[in-house]
């Protein structure tokens, strides 16, 4: 039985409207998931996220394993209670973070040995252990250990890596099936920039029958045109009744392009990372509020936004907060950015329901690509 109910298929594109059911509630798709790597979406409280309309957040098993530790979280009621978030949680395995350590890790077919980036302590992650960690955390959606490679990657190593990822996926599913858990387990498609390897990985994961499928290994230096070609190519081999998750990719332009191809789930650190640095996403493009031009600007960040920040504060005040190094500045701009992203997803879902997604995409990008102010 599929956990994704397709409510409507846009007549003008491959975009689809759906509801994804997890133990902690339903997620309206297409959906953007704010990133709370260490159990917190930076500068924002769980109540902030609920006001913004978040239905699911993403945390990272690697980081939580290192600090505060899985046993601490488990003994305090598991992750939902520990971070006081009542809705769905997806945990990334930390594979991307481990492989980004480069000089601090060694990989073989059994798993990955790595040194903590915090204190240098050595650990060994197997696919089985990574699943067990995420079940102990109480995740609603679990991502298995996979190997992510940089672009460009020689084909011979890309093939080794892809087949290792498949073996780890099979081992992950085997241990998962023997656990009494309400969690859902997704498979991750790898294969670098090679269509034949991506196809092989996709087809074999589908044969294993995961609850959902994630497209991993993107945003590692590849050209956008190549990325979109591979995503579009892969979606032809995925079952239409299973959720499709594009990992770690998420500018507004990328979300719109990928929704049009049929992607359901997105996550990205951009809203809060940009917010902490004083850049806001607005309906008219990105705005860096620290710039001197906004020193006496009485307008809100975005005249078309109804978030708390835009209803109450001027660009001039926000600029002052950043210049004065007041923590409220990053908090208010991050709040706006998360609200903007989640509101964009609401508008996308409405457009799909009305069979006007392509029209909406064109209208949005036409305004978004305007210059500010």
C-alpha cells in the first residue's frame, strides 16, 4: 500500500498534488522541508515553524549521533519530544556529511570509518547501524547510508559507488524489516552523471520496493542542464504512486523546475543560511538588507508577503539590526525566508489543483527575476 495519495495531476505538466501519510501526520505535496540539522532550524522555534506552515522538518542522524548522542535522545522520549516538534521528521543518514569529510574518512563495502569533526574520535558506520540509529531517534522517514561522489567522477568509480549504495540499500531494508517501527524507509538513487548507472540503480531500488525514492548526488558541482536532464530521465523509471524526494536542492527556480517534472519533496538550507547573512527571498528576487541603499527604506522586505516580519518591520530597521549585530536580525529574516518558501509551496499546490502550474511558474519567475528595489 502506498503512503502517497495522488489527489490531482496537473494537465499542463508532470506536477502532481498529493498527501503523504506518516505516523505523525499528513504532509501536503509538493512540500518543502526546513532543515534542522542538529534538531533545530537555525534561529527559529518549533512554534515559528508551525506559524510558517511547516508540516515536516529534516534533521541529521550523523550530527545527532555525535551530539548529544542517540541514547540521550532516546532516553528523553525520542526526537519529537526532545526537540518539541509534534509533526513529521525525516532524518538524513549523514552520508553526505561523512563523505564531505574527505581526509577524515575511509570507505569500504562494509561501511564508513570516519573521524568526528568535533573531537577527532573514530567511528564506523554500517548501513545496519545507520538504520538502527534513526529508528531509535523515532524518525518518520529514514534515509539509508549511501555514497555520494563529487562531480566530475570517473565512471569506473561511479559504478563501484553506485553498486555499493545498492548493496547498502539492500542491507538497510533487511534490518529495517526486522524492526518493529512506524518509520518509513526510502531508497536513494546514485550513479553520478551517468544515465546508465542512474537507471540501473533506480530499477534495482524499485525492485527492492522502498516506500519512497530519493534522488541523491546532486548539487555537487554539476551543470544545471545536466542535473535537470538526469532528474527528468530518472522520473520515467520511478513508480507514480511512490513519493519522490530531491535531496538538498532548493532555490525557488530549482523547486519550480523540479515540481514541473514531478518531484514531491524538497529540502535545502538556503532559507536560513541566507537569512543569517541578511539576504531575503522575495517575490521580486533576492534582497540583501544589509546594503546601504536600505538605510532609510520604510518598506517591508516583500510587499506581497504577509509574514510577521513583513507586517511589522521595515528594511531600514532590519538593516540596523544586522549592522548592530543584534541576533533579532538573522531571526526575522530567516523567519521571513522560511515563510516565503512554504508560501511558495502553498501557491504551487493551488496552481496544480487548478491546472495552471506552468502559467504560475511563468508569472512567478517573471516577477522574481526583476531587479530590486
